[in-house]
């Protein structure tokens, strides 16, 4: 049994080049995190430091706990456009708060899925959409394994599997 998989040099170079290309879009993606005030992010960082945990885990847990009171607020909003707008903004805020810049993966995959629904015939869509969704999450998992083999990171792939 192999303890570590050895990849050919050309494949490693191609993977590294692909990852660096995707990472080059990072500055653009960072500009999309607009719903979380900097003061909130810094306070979460302070709390994480005080309890000895990483910021991502603390913000993720806080985001889950925020769902309950925000859900109660949503119950009071009448059905219609205002409720849809609140739901969209709340969802985007929670994604940005819990995942940071990685929230863009949910936006991209959802927009591609909706575009496929609008553009493809049903006979093609029933195969193409699941293939796209599984391929996207598979690439996310492979990326995580490539950059942090046998490590643990809280990233977009956990919540992406729900989509």
C-alpha cells in the first residue's frame, strides 16, 4: 500500500498552474463580501482568540445560532417581494459571515444551475445539471485534498454538498 501518491511532474505543474489561475480571481471575489461589516469580523476574531479557536469555526457556529432569531424576524414579514428580498439578503449575509470570500462558490454554482435550467431542454438538463453539481463539488474536494492532504479546514464544500 502506498503511503503517499506520487504524481508526475507535468501533472503537478498543470494542477499548480490551474490553482494559481483560480486564485488570481481572489481580489475580485474579496470585493463581493459587502454585507459583513469589518467591525463584526474583527469582534468575531477577538472572541475566537479569547476562547482559543479559529475564526472560521466561531463565525460558522455564530452564523448557525443567528438563524433562530433571524428566522423569527422572517416569520413576521408578509409573503411576497419583501419576504423574498429579506430571505435573499439574509442568506447572502449568512454565507458571507460564515464562509467569507468562499461564499462566491455558492453564488457561481447557483447561477450556473439557474442558467442551465433556463437554457437547456429538459431531456439534457436531467443529466447535465447533476453532472455539473457533482463535478463542481468534486473539484472542491480534490482542491482541498491537494492543498491540505489529511488536514481539516472549514470551507465551502460542506455547505455546497447540500445544494
